[in-house]
């Protein structure tokens, strides 16, 4: 199932944390989601890398379509 992927859980945590009326901490949300707090922070720090990889993948896909 898709919710089993930690990245999906991390995205949900980030979404909840950005809400103005959120009263839960990162630690509490990670515990509820069943992921580690350090894993969440590592995922958060790797956002630039994920975006660059996605851009490269998209460029490669465009080249494949042209061929």
C-alpha cells in the first residue's frame, strides 16, 4: 500500500506541521506515523536532491520521447 512508504508519511507530517492550527510536535507526529524523527529530518534535508533528480529524470524522459 502507498502509505507504507516512509516518504509518503513524511510528506503528510510536513503538511500537518505547516497548518496554522497544528498543536502536535514533530516527535509526536513521527510516533503516530511510525517513522523515526531522524528519518524525517534526513528526508527534509534531501529535498533539493530529490528535486534535482526529478528534473534530471524529466529531461531524460523528454529525450526518450524525441528518439
